[in-house]
C-alpha cells in the first residue's frame, strides 16, 4: 500500500522521510492512498518468517507435482501396454491360423472391432470435455504465454485426457501418448496447489497459499516440464521445453524448481516401471515412456562408427529434406484443420465421432492390407538371432526379435512391412533404430508415404493425440531409407543405419514442430549418447530454417487458427517506426476513486475488460499562461506541445478515416441515450441498466456527455491514480463494501487480502449478482484495493520497448501516461499481436 498509516514517517523502498502530518478529510486521505486504520491490512506486509515457510511449501508442492505427473505417466503406459498386448495377441493368433485356413477377413474384422471400440470411447471422452482433444501443447503454450483458455487446466480435462489418450493409442491411430503427457502435467501443476476442484466441489481444503495467477502459471510451467521429462526421460530437456516453447515469464528461482519437478517425475516413473516390468525395484532401468535404447556398433565390426565428419554433409541434406517434409505436413494439416472448422465443427457433435471412426476404419484397413500384401520377406541377421544384449537390457524387457512379425514368410525370415505396422509405435521405432536386419527400400518408402498421410489426417480429429511419436517414426523410416540407399547404391559400407534413422527422426520432427534447443537435449537424453549432440543440433537447426521459410510450426499454426493473441519473443525491426501512441486504445472505460454502485454495475455488465483505470478529471489544468514572464510562458508552451492527449489522438484517427460520420463518432464515444423518469416503485438500478453505459459516471450529480460537447470535452484530461481488476470490483459488490453519501468513506467495511483472494481462481460473475440486494445510490471507495503503482509507459516509447516490457513482466494492461500524469490510453495484448501491429504500420506508411 502506498502512503503512511497513521504515523509521522513515510517510507519508500530506498528512504524514509518524517514530518508533521497535515489534517485531511477522509475523502482526501483515500484519494491519496492513505488510511486512518492500522489494524486492517488490505495487502499483507512483508513477513520474513512467512516468506521462508511459503518458499518451503512451494518446494514441497513442486515435488508433489513431479511425483503425480510420473504416476499419471505410469497409469497411461500400463494400460496402453495391456490393451495393445491384448489386441495384437488375439489378432496375431487369428492371422496365423487364418493364413492357412484362408479366413483373413475374419482377422480384419477382429482388428476393426478392437480399434473402432477404443476410438469410439476416446471420442466420447472428448465430447464430455472438448479441450481434451489433440495434444494440448498449443493450449498449454497459450496459457503460459498469458492467455487463459477456458477449461484447459480443469480436473475433468485431465481425466478425459488420460483415458482418451489411452484408448486412442490402443485403438491403433497414428498418435502418441507423449504429447498429451505435457498437457496432463500442466493440469496437475495447476490443480494440485489449489487443493480444490470445480469438478469435485466437495473436495476443498483451507490452503491459504498460491492464490495468484503468477504462482499458478509457475506451477503450470513446472507441470509441463515434468510431462516432457516423464515422456522422454529427459528432465533437462523438459526444463528447456518449458522455457523455450511455453513460458513467457521466467526467473532464476523458477529454473531450479522446474528442474527439481522434472527430476521427480522422471525418477518416479523410472522407479515404478523398472519394478513392474523387470521386478527389480530401485534399479532405474526405464527412465521414460519412450526409450531409444543404446546405440552401439557391433564388436565384430571394426570399421563401424556411429558417425563421422563426412556424415555431417549427409545430415545437413537430411535436415533440408526434413524441413521440406515438415512444411508439407504442416501445410496439409492446416488445410484439413480449416476444412474441419468450416464443415465438421459447426455440425452436431456426433459428426466428430463419425469422423474419428472413419479415420480409424481407414487406418486399420491400410495397416492390415499393407502388412499382408506389400511386405517383403527379409533375412534375419545372425546378430539378431543370438540377441542384442544392449537392447535387451537398455531398451525394453523383451528382445527386439520378439516384435518381429513373420506373416507369410518362411523360417529365418520376417515380414518387414508387418514388423513396422503390426507393432506398437515405440517398438517400430526401436526396430528402425536397432534392427540389424535390412528393410527393403520399397517397403520403407511405402511405409513413409502411408504413415505420413494417415498421421497428417489423424492429427486434429476429436481424440486426444500426440504428434511426437508419429513424427519420430515417420522420420526414422526416412532416415533408414537414406541409409539403405547410401549402403546399397553408393557403396558407403561404414555408415551406421541406426544413426541415420535417428537423424531422420530428428529432421522430420524438427521440421514439424520447429523446436531447437529443447528438442536437441531431449533427443540426447533419450539416446544417452552425448556424441550425437552435434549432428542432432545441426540437423534441427537446418530443418527449422528450411521449414520457417515456408510456414510456421504445427503448434503455432493451430494457435493461429484458434485466433489466440500469442506474443512472440520479439517484434520485427520495422515495428520500431511505431510508438506507444500509435497502437494504444484512447477510448477508455474507467472508474473514479469513489463511484456509485449503479455506475460500477453498469460498467461491469456492459464491458468485458479485465481491469479499469482509476482516474479523476482535470478539466481546468493550465488554461492560461503566466503573464509577464516569457521564460515560464515558453516552458509551458513547450510542455503543452509535447503532451499527447486522447482528444488529439482521436481527432487524428478520425481525420485519417476520410469521411467519418459525426453520428458514428458519437456512437463510438458512447453517447448517452435518455430515458423517461422511472416510476417510484421501480428498481432504480434496473432502470439504469436498461440504458447504455455512459463513460462519465459522475457522482455529484450524475451526468452524461452532451451532443454539443467538443472532442476535448468528450476526451477530457484524466489524472491517473491506479488500476483495479474486474474481480476486485465484483468481490466488493458481492460483499457489500460501500458507504452512503451521508457518511464518511472511513465507515466503509474493509476486506483483507485473504478475503479478497478467497474465491480465487473462480470469482463470482457480475451477471449472477442479485440487484435487489444493492442500493444503487451507495458509493464504493476503490482506492484501498487498487494497484496504485502499475507499470506505465510514455506515449513516445518505441513499440519494441513496449513489447519487451509487456512480455517479460507478464502484464495484461499497460497504461500510457503523459508527462503530467494524465492517462491517454491503454495497451493490452490485442494491441501487440502481429496482425494488429502490421495494420498500424500500414496506416503509418499511409499518413507519411
């Protein structure tokens, strides 16, 4: 709180000054931000003991988030593995029997029965909570960027996400469970520290900590990082993912907490998976849901190297091709998403379920037919026959040979297409990375084309779906194809096929998602091979640069399709031709320090703004210059010429609109529509709400703008005192915090900080307010609850500075205040979006 509290000393951050206090009226004290009561604290004082306890609780909550995220991953992995083994076990037995009896159609019907049932259940869960569709990464990215997406971090969303991704992966769709893990971790991070849920209203605990958006955003960052760590066994990569792709606002203290949370998630999942699958509790052999295994040359092959300097040239070319393929994938998926928005989403929800079932039907038929018809019988290498110990110990509990499919092939051979299609995607990736046997180039090319098209079609349907694993598998097939071509047709016998499969996976994934730093570390941690750092980094950078030449990453594309005002890391250089005055909104909705209830209710019910400036009018400032003193007169003239006013800015914009009708200008300024005097028995507040809100809710007496007013009168100078949030105003009205005109403002009830934040994060809605309980003539003193010192900027500030301040400090509103303390406009997230800045820049060029 600003101001002194009944003592003779006023203290700021750097100094204290003492003196004799003047006697002021209660109204003057409240306008100055002072109060007469010491015992009532609106905002909490600094308490170092409480601060230490708060920090300790925060570390414990971060640990709990990591553990819970790891357990979520364990639950998903266990049941996906269970359902997948059940499905493939039944179908494979049927195929082996029917291959001799000639009843393969029955095997196809069994596979369709499993897949359609699982996908149908996944689609039903998305109908319950539509936000659970997709990977959830675009939504999490928006949330961490400062945009609240409704329902994204609710408990119901988490349950639908977990169960939905379980069924969609088990249903044979070309989706992964790793992407939704990031969303699931974010929901855990948002909900666990609150100890309450709107889905389970009876579950509530009196937990007084972390009742602010900033704390919640920090925990969501930790949860997202824990999701990445649990998915890939990459705690450092998860931390970098949250920093690179998610959070807009970061601090050093948050880095340690996020890393600690990621470590907790990784080792929780590792501990339980190792114990359940290997029976060796505490061995920590399976760090993540997706393991790439150990890349190691055979001891008998002395010429083999994981990669050489000459291979870097091939990796760069693969990066270029991966960027082109990723840009093609994103372009096709964007067109499909637009088609769905126009033709599928407006129709009944059942149509979305039917689309998901259609995709499942086509995918199942393609997989079955391709495995039975298009595969080739390839010789199993001798090293595979005796088993690869590194894979057996480091990758899975089963030997790679256990996932080889021999459909219609003689002994010592395997069906290469069925081996890729008739296995879980993780097993197929391990086959491409570590199978010493060869895959036919024709098989790899057909597999890549079919998988590419079906994965592109699948991403965006109404099921929970991830994109990491499909992209890795598609890219691994591309890389293995390149290795086969180099070995068979060019004669480069020294290359290691697993390395090229890994680089191909990185190139394609980088071309789709356009991540660099975090994805490099994730892949290095997943391979447990630091020597791959340079080729992976080079490949990802080349793939990103190539793809960015054509379009954005897949997540940014879907964010743009949703119309979310996402802020990038920085603005373009040419935007510095604009100033804050060029992009601000001069037509303000504001409140006075003391405002009648009728005006507050009208403002809140007729606007959707999140915050309002608290101002006082200043109509008569400097109407005449001091006479006889030319120096002072010149100084005042200079000051007046350098001060930007809302009226001048509005006039300039009106003139740039060529022919702007004066009637429309009056409408834009919210002219007052008169109404007849209400009957005595009618509710005065309800009568007031039937009229349009006027932007000047004066108290003594009520006034509205006149049609005869000039632009200066409509946009009169306003002295800025602070900002107050919509949630605070609604809370004050709900709790009856007001005083009558005949009383002093000191008689107004006082609410503590804890009472103001009691309803966080779901404050009451103004439309649910019972108007009959309010006296519209009562007055609310908002000064004890407003923020008297928000971030402000000058009208002449460059847009790049405005953007950096807004983004790095996590702001939602940035008042523009001139040299004499008058608010001349306000900047919100909308005013800093790329599209808005481009439009303003075009107007700027037209006026030059």
